C-alpha cells in the first residue's frame, strides 16, 4: 500500500511537471510576445544582414527575447533570412513573428516627381528603398546599360516617368533602373509613339521638349498652347529661345541646381552651352528636368495655332500672353519688363 502511494505521488508530480513544461512550451510558442503600444511596427532587413542584426533590431519590441530566439532556432530562421520590409503587429506570438519575418515581405510605394537632375532623383529614391544614392547613380550612368538601350547621359532623364510605383524595399540599384526602363517602355504606347512620329520627334526628344514646356508654365491647362508655340518654331526652323534652357545652363555651369533665377538677363543668352537655345537651333541634348505625364501629353497633343511668341501675363499670374508676330510680342514683353522692374527683380 505504501509503495503504491509513492508511485501515485510520483506519477502526479510527473504529470504536474509535464503539464508545467507543456504549458511553458506552449506559451513560448503561442503566447503573445510583443512589447509596444502601437498597432504595428516595421522591421527592415538589409540584404547583407545577419541573424544577430535582425535579432537586435527586433529585441526592443519583444516581451521575451529569449523565447523568440528559442522558437527562431527551432524553426531554422537564422539559416533562412530574407531581406525586405516586414510588419509585426501587436499581440503576435513567437510562431507568428518568425513566420511573418520569413514570408511576408511587404511592397513599398515609391514616389517621385519632376526632379531637376539625377543626383536629386537618386537621393529621393534612396530614402524609399534599400539601394543608396551612390549605387543608384552608378547604375544610372553604367556605360554598358546606356549603350545597350541607345541612351546618353544627357537624355537618360527621359526614362524616369514621375508616378507611384510598387517595389520591394530590398530592391537594388540595377533592379530599380531596369524597372524604370520597363515602365518607360510601357508608358510609350503605340498611340503615343505614333503622335511622336507625326511630330518628327523621338520619344526622348518629346521628353526634352516636355521638360521645357513644364518649366515654362505650371498651369497644366496652358501647356498644350505653350507646346504649340515650340512646335511652330521647330517647324519654321526658328530657334526655341526658351528661358528655362538658359537657367538650366547657368545651373549646370556652377553645378548648383538649388540656385533660384527669377530673371534671365541678356548676357545669359551668350552662355556657351549646348542647352542655350538662344545660340543653338533645335532641341537641347536632353531634358532640363524630369517632365511629368501632363507635360509629355501636352506636347503630343499640342494646340494647333499660329502663335510663335509668349511672355508672362502680369494681369493673370501664372499664365502667358501669346503673340503671332514679333511686333505684338514686343508690346507684351515691354509690359512684363516694366512690371519686373517695378518689383525690383534684377536676377
């Protein structure tokens, strides 16, 4: 009888111990293990990251980091790291955390607008994906890539069509560049290409003209009319004489693209630059900024008229007065010049 009681007691103790161990294991795997108040947090795993890098990044958000480590080891997560952006939500258990970090790489929305030169674009993109600005610039300027796609350093800006694109955060520089070229090719539908051909312009040249139109007017509804002026000048073999190209030439000469130029001077028209459309006929060798879709379509769908000149309309800010002949244009230009002088804008 005595031995029987001992056996029963040992069995009961064993069951209790086993139950406690089972409960502990269950809690370690399936019990909530987050320690942050927000609804969700994001973990960014770099391409060359080690498990220790990930663990240290995750640790501040865990109630029991040791428990996570145990489950991660059991599920062989340290040997199966995947770079990317991962969401962890409040109340996740260790099993869910490991699973989320293994398979739920979240896409990011990459946005950029009409940047004025490639380093600015690279800087903006580097804040949204893993690739840094230096790697992006190197990828953009890769001579093999340029030659393969009939691109030059001057017209390369054309392939970046401002929009919102979905990428994985761990996208590298070459992947971003190649995706942009693909999106550019998709953008140039057969209909758009036909319109460019009717203008006797390549797609790159359309983007170049669109960049000038965009810098001439911020008013989207006026862009087809401005585009029409330049199309008329090109057809008549007249120099474009576009002030934005002079401003670009000034900035390029100093490599200071943050310079603000409110007034173009006569001496600026003598700048020796292939972007100076007062000195050189035809289009400059590439865009002076990154044109947006409205500007490109304004060129392709330009307004058919007889205007060859335009100048800022001081009575209707943001818009312009258009003229069919030089005499009329000079009248409008004098009105503008007088207004600028009264405003004491000398540069």
